[in-house]
C-alpha cells in the first residue's frame, strides 16, 4: 500500500473543499482502503489524500421528520439494520442492511459508503492496476470475453459489464428514496451511473449527506432477499427488494450497472391477488430483455427464483396488489 496523507474534516464545507483537490472520502473505509491496499487505481485517479469524515457526527442519525424517514450518510449499517423505525416501516431496508457483509464490517461501514461503493469486477479490482479496463479509461471490458460469471445479464453501459454491488440500493430505490448531497437532491433512480472510476453521478467536491424516504402507509409490506455464496458475508450474486404499497416495486441488484427495476414483474402483480402462481409468473418476466454472457446464464434463473421468493415473503397472505 502506498503512503498517503490523511486530513480530518471538521465540517461538510471543509470536506467538500478538500474533495475538489483530488481527495477521496474516508468514512468507514471498508471499500476504499481495500482498493488502495491492492493498488487498483490508475495513477491519475489514485487519491492524492484522504478526507476523514468520521468526526462529522451530525451526519449519523435516523429520524422521522415532516412525513419522511431521514438517514444520515454516516449512519452505520448495523444501526440501520437494528433501528426500530426502519425495522417497522422500512422492513426491506432493515433486512438489506442486516445482510450486508459481516457483523464487524456492519459496525464500520456506513449507508453512505454502501450506496457509493465501487463495483467488484475482478478485472477492475485487479492488483497493481493490471487491467486497463473500460472503467479505468481503457479501450475494452475484459469481462466481455473473459471470466464473466458474476457480471451483467442486461448488457453493458459505456462498454462495461460490471454490476452494482450494493445491498441497500435496491431497497432504497423500491421505497422511492432521494439522496441529498452537498449540492442537490437526487432521485435514487438517477443516482447510480458508470464512468471512469465512478459508480455514481456525484461530482468532484460533492458528497452524500442524507437519504430521504417517504414514510410508507401502515399497510405497506416489503421484503429483501439475497443470493450469495456464503449468504451474508459475500457480495450478492443477485439480490432483490420488493415493496407492496400503492403500487408494487420490484428491484434487483447485482444484475446490471445500477439497481434494476423489474417493471414487467410489477405489471404482473398490479391489481391481482398474489399467490404462488402469480409470484412465479412475475419471476419469469426477468428473462425478458436479458442478455446473459457466456458464463452467467445461471444468474437469470437465480433472479427469477429470487423475485418469486421475495414477493411471497413480502405478501404472506393472499392479498390484492394495488
């Protein structure tokens, strides 16, 4: 690991000012530090220094306010998983946070970091920046013709087949969340993107401050499920969040460059009594529009089954979907 300078920010304004000078944020550090240890970044994108924001405790909170549940970016994943407000009203989000990484990492990792983390493609993450892939400004995606077991089943974005690895992201999108930054408020549907060494639309000098989620109606039901090699501790091969409220929301992750809203599955559910047959029909729609690569066709079937199971877990009784 290269030597680096660490600067502690005492305010959001100071942190954002430092970020404009080529720094990266150090919050929990569970993603960034690992990448720096392996020296995965091209020279021009290697952090000039790190901005420690662990002292910004004003960004660590979960509260109900003005019809919204607000979660500060520095809130630990463990606290999101265990908070009574989240468990009761945003069940899928609580379950997603609980299924992220290991207990130790959930005590360190923040929800802001979880939604901003970089992809887990092994070509992008190769030691010593071995592959100059599309995500590093190179000319090719090595996964396209290489080892693509865990890559996108819905095609490439900007030539890159890497997938978004966040567990909390699909739940946030399904609940209609917004992400408030130091510069603007962004709909969750517009927050994730693929660019060189970037997985979000955040500008240089911009940082996430808060996640804002409309308080669901009491009748809302939601669930999250994850398929991974070692359940919680591994990154998801596929995960799924389902929210049944005024309308159905079905969101997958680990299958595309950003959380993937399964609108055809939602259409199957709308206005119908949900039972095992209907859930299976909704799951079958996942194949529509899929473009699996040579080694990841199995992910299509996994996604089908996970959608079916998450819907049934969400609606235990046979109720009519709005």
